[in-house]
């Protein structure tokens, strides 16, 4: 089957195919340089040795950064005139100027081998690209950026696409789970004589990319592996990654749909709308859409897990809100919740764990209820029939529940209706009958035409991935930081995949915690972050005053076309900027404190540095490691 064949593009699609993504200055031209910083570590020192043992050849590599090249006028015009690359167009051949000499003679600072650039193939290159996981708007622009960067360097280079991904290449959810699959990938790359492999996806895909990179290095395979952060869940976040391709578009599309429903609720004045949004175990999409559209109530999985709220607690909280609004004559409202909420509720999570163990042991769905523990069986039997059926679905490959198939919004709506009827009979509620309408926004947004931000971000990542490969780097993720500022101020580079890894210590009841494998883990909403704080600050007003906000459809030109997510703009993500500032301070200390300086200067420097070291030693997590449980994962695990 030829994916994407027979599609008739609309006027908008045709216009978007002509869109020229903006490219940061550090990636413009064919003489992009890569400089290297200090060797990296991992977020938790307790994990360092285990990760190093698992990835001995790719652990501790230095940060990489793209250095702005000096463009000749012809190159500048070529970059500015652009290569179109809108969100829906497939890659097309285009003519490039003759390749310029390879800048092997350019000196690079901070290389791990003392200043000699890594060995790398010269001239034309063969690079493979594979999409992993689910669709995400803007993914094609990564391919376009990668393709354009390759052709600008050498028009004879070749880009190969593997099956998997979006309509251009097809989609797969496959992940690497065995040594045989790793070896199959190694053989394929060697057979195709690939210089590089770009893996495009989320936390699981980039963990797989790290394993491929280590295996290729061990086998002395010439193929270098680079990851690119793409996930509309927004859960691939760490000190090096500020945003994921697709998240901006997904939130803008969903926010418009939510806002339209808010308007309808305000007009009809008789329905409560329960809206479930995608996001797996994290609630980033739900949080961002709440900040954009201002629904009456939001339930985040992370706050439920942190407070250990039960299903009864959540139901009571919603009912109290309904009753408070009824006292003001309001019988309508909009409530948002993430699809991962069901796994954040302690008793439901424990029930799912028991069910999954029984399914793994080949117990038939008809007999599962009878083999559950007494409390789990009682909880299961109390559930509505449709939820029972959905809870019995086989788990995903990562052993999580099929969250998109579990209609948590309908469950909560039914529980709230039952509770409000009880309150009516008891005389504690005297308002009108509670009525609800349920929605699941799961697939409406992920196939959308991408926003300008996602187009620009993805295109820059594609360029960045190529330059990391051209520098001979292996086991890195292409990164772009300082994203909340103008494209001209974006910082581009790469970070080792191992520097993003942690090891989770899983609790199974009262026994000794089991230790997981080194992985890049999804990150939930930070309940101490500014985005969540902004939501809390306005929660009471949103609940009672109907301050609905409608951002409208995605804008591609004019006011609003360059807007970014609120979460990105309010958070202080500038990790790379702080590293640069720290290095500047250290350089100044070295300049000021040299043999021959005064005693006063030396004493002041020693005293200040001793104070800093003492503070850092107190902040170190060494010796404070704790066991991990999914219900406790609110922000820190990466």
C-alpha cells in the first residue's frame, strides 16, 4: 500500500505546503560547526553506576552545541529564501548549489579526545529515518529539515524512510523488546550502509535509540543513532528538552473544541460536559488546555496521585462543585480530565494490577472476578458493566492499561448522577436534576495541520539531527532550547540520551522494591511548577464565574500565528542558559584568582567556593534514594 496516495489537498493544505519554516541562525548554511562542552552525568547520582554499566560506550558523553557559521551572501539568500516545508507536504527533490568543502579543519573546543574531531564519513551520506509510536503534528517537518540539511551539505546524499510513522511512511507502535530485534536493526543498517539513523518518537522510542546506539558502538558499526523528541503527550521533558513536537498543535486544536463546548454549555444552561483528553500517564495536555480555555473544573492525575484521592473522593468533589453552582442558579459546566486519571486512583490502579497479572497467567475474562482478592472483587463488581468490560482489556506493551478505551468520563458522570440523586432524596440538594454529556478528544487533534511553532521546531530539530550525525556523534538527542523566545534566539545542539535516564525502583506491596532498567521515563505535571500554580490561582474563579476563553482555531498568519503554549511561556526552562552562565562565572574566577593574586582575593574565593560546595553537598540526593510507585510520580522522574 502506498501511504498518502490519492489524497486531494485542500486550499489550506496547499498553502501550508508552501510555508517556509524559520531556522535559527546557528543552523543556517552548510558550514554549521559543533562545539563540545563538559561531560554529562545523570539526574540522580544513585543511578550513575547502573546506567554506566548498561551503556559503557555512550555514557558520560559531552553536551554538543551548534555554533553560528559565517554565511556568505549566496548562502544567506539560499537559507532565507527557504525550502517551503509546510506541515502536510511530502518531501520533494530540489536543486542545491555545489557542496562546499567539508570543514574538518575547524577547531573544536572541549572534545573528549583532547581536541581531535571524531572520525566521520566524508562526502555523501546515507541516513535512515524512522517514526516510532503514534502520530504527532509536525513530524514531517523533521524529515524535511533533515533532508534539506543533507542536501545543502552534499546533493548526492540519500535519505531513506523506514515503515512506521505517519501517512508519509505509515505507522507502527513497535518497540524494541529483545536482543534479536536489536540485532535485526544492526543488520539492516549495515546492509543498507547507513551512516546515520534518526529515531523520531517519545520516551520509549528514544530509550530504544539509546540501546541501538550502544549496540552499534559495541559492534563497531558505522551507523550513528540520533533521537528526536516527538510526543503530543508532552511527557518527554527534562533539563535538555523543553517541548515535544506536536504538543503545541494538539493543545490548540483541543482548546478550540473545549471552548466551543463551553459556549454551548453557557447557551443551553442545563448540561455538565465531561471531557477526557489524551495524555497517557501525564496530564500535560489537560493542564495546557485548561489554561487556554478556562473550564469550570479540572482533575489532573498527578494531583489525584499526590493526594491519594479515591474514586469516592473525586466524585464527592465534583458533586460539591455542582451543588455550589446550583446555589447560584447555574446548572451547567465543563469538566476536564486526562485519560490517565484511572491509573492515578489508588484502588483502581491496584485493581488493574491484579487483573493484568491474571490475564498474563491466561485466566479467561469470564473467570477473573472470581480470582481477584476480596476487596478487588468487590470494587470490580461495583463498577458499571461497560467499565468492567474495558478494565478487562489486555494491557499495552508497557503493561499499562488501554487508557484510550476506558471511558473514565462516563464512569464519573454516572457516579456523580447517582450521588446527586441520593442528595436529592436526603434533602441535602434541592436544585434541578443533574444532566451530563460525555466526550473523548483522543483522535480529533493528532492528525491536524501543524502550528507554525511545531513546523519551525520540528524543522530545526531535523537540521540539528543531521549536524549531530555529521559531527560523528552517536547516542544523542537533537535539542532546541530557549523556545519561548523568538526563533532567532533559539539554542540548538544535542544531549546524550544516557544523561536523560533514570532507574525506577518499583514497589509491589510490602516487599523489597524491584529495580527497573535504565530508561527515559515520562514526566508528569510538576505540582510545584508555575503552570500548575497559575491554574490553582484561578481555580475558584473558573469554577463559579464561567470565565470561558475561546482561543479560536489555529492561526497561521497574522495575530496569534506565532503564539506558544502557556506552559512553555510561564515556566523557567533555561537550563542550558544557566549552564552557560555558570561556566562564565567559573571562567571569571579562574581569570581573577591566579598565582600571584593577593591574599584577600584568594581567601574570598576559597570562602565563597567552600560555601557553594557545602550547599551542593546538602542538595545532593545521594543517600536519599526512595522507591518509586506510579502514583507518586508527579514531577521529578524523567
